[in-house]
C-alpha cells in the first residue's frame, strides 16, 4: 500500500496534456492564464485630474507672497470624457476641471473646488483668487502611472479572478489565451444508489455526483454525469472507457466499487487496460481504497463511495492532479495553530474535518472537530477546512502548527 506522498508522486508523473484556447476576457473567471498578458496601452492614457477643481500653471504663482493674491481668469470647463482642450493657454489662466478630465498642456496642478475663492463672487465666476505659491502636480494622475504600455498584467499560470477581469477590461484586452478545462465523466456505482428524493432504508441517495459537480467552477473542470453503474455493469463500464479514448473526455471518475467486496469491480475492469501509472489503496483516512490509472492520454480515478471519503479523495488526489496538468504551481497550505490534541495511526495520513478561526490578535487557530468517522456529514457541514496530519507521527498536541486546505475551493485562490 502506497503512502500519500508516494501516491502524489505517481499523480505528478501521470500528467496528461491539456491544450489552450482563446476566449473573451470577460469570460475568463476561474480560468488558468496560458501565456503572459501585457497591456496594449498606458493607463491612465493621459494626465488627468484626481478630483473636481481648477487647473492652473504652478509657475504663475511663484511671485505670490504672504498677504498678497492673484486673480486667474477662468477660460472654460473640462468635464470627464471631453476631448482634450486645445485653446492657447495664457499666463494667469485657469480652467475648471472635473475628476478624470484631461489636464491641458500649459497647466500642471489642480486646486480642489473646496479651496477656491471666486471673483467677483460665487454666483458670477469670472476669476479664481490664488493667495499662495503652489507646487507642481498637485492632484494630478499621470499618464502610465498605473500601467505602462507593454507592462505585465497577469503571469502565465495564474487563475483569473474578478480583479483580473476588471484590469483586463479597463486596459482594453479583448481576448486571452487560457488552458482548456478538463472534461470529466462521472459515475456513481452500486445497486443501493438512487436518484429518488424518497428512498427506503436499504438505499442511499446519490449525493456524491451533486457534490463534485458543485465544485466545477472552483476546481476548474467541466463535468458530465454518466449516471449510476449497477452491480452487473462491468461490460458497460468497460465500453465507456473505450469510448473515452475517442472522445473529448479527459478523465473518468467513479464513486464506489473500488474496495474488496463482491461487487467492487472497478479495479478489475481497469486492470484489463494497460496503464502507465497506477495505484490502488493509499495509507490515508478517510478514503483508503482510492484508485488512479493513466491509460494512454486519459486517466481514471476510482473514489470511495462513502460521501466524506469521496470528498476527501477528490480534494487531495483529483484536485492536485488537475492543478498540475493546468501548470499551476503547487498549492500551499494555510498554517494554523492546533487547538486540541489528537492521536492517529503513525503510518496513515489523516484528513480531518476542522474549523478554522481567527483570534482577536490575528492568529489562525484550527479545531479538529468530533465526528471524524467517514459516514458523518454533520461534522463536514460544520467544518470550513481540512486539517492534514501527515504520516510518520501519531501524536499531535495543542499549540502545534499544522497544514490546512480549504474544502470547497483551492488554496490557490489566496495567491
């Protein structure tokens, strides 16, 4: 039986190739950037005002001394969105300007509207009165001060978030190159699995397919529900694997029928195909009977049927595999202080349903919740993170720093 770290190494070596595609930048949310994206323009595109006020030439104030003043003639108004003002600027001219308005050549500083004194009065505004010397560039947003032309916006291998889309649209980027999404075909297994809302005590509702489908936007894949494989569907399952080789499906995931029971036929069917990378059974809890096989340029994951085991194995096997083939850097754990003692089998890696807290002084603490049995979903509902207790040690004590991973989205969202 493989350790978790050994299994992860096999996953990395079993990487398959996923192509790229061009999409609209507005549709890039949660896609992986496949090439560096640079700005085609400078932003701001020209010097403009950061507030509502009046623009003047600061050099016109150099001779203004204490207890003296100078009248500046108002020659016009520049709202945001107006074409650049091209009238010749004279000495002691001033122009009204709104936030975002382009500052005309000849002016180099902006006085906030709240500081303006008008002459002859506020109703009849012909001049503004300046009573002190002013420096250059007050309240000026400079051309290219945020992004210069050809400056890098997003690096290759970054997951595109809403803040990236804001930048892309602001800078006029219409199309972007991204990694294609992985296409997954999912099967639940077992005569006991039912899609009915009302089930007898000897049946189980088909929850695993719905849970994994709900993760598709957070974990960067497309999914098709293949239905339920019954206990006699060995030939049908084999035919679906053969169809995968000729289709756009990149991965088959099954839930259940991977252990050692009479009807656990998933491993035996997969063994009929020649795989280049393979493991079955890993020293983890929950989810020990997990399976992985790379066949040609396709892969199959056999997850346990128990809902919590299935969720854990998706999070710690399928998701790392997906991120690796999308050329993302390795996910980093959230480090948190353990709030309670815990003991486990030294040889096993444990994925623990846990609750992450922030203390008043800004520290992260994690509570390992009661109810760790793999059939218990109550503790999974109350949790907000998986704590990972690695193999090689059995005792974990309050105050230790341990690794944590969010359950329903990747830690990559923190990058």
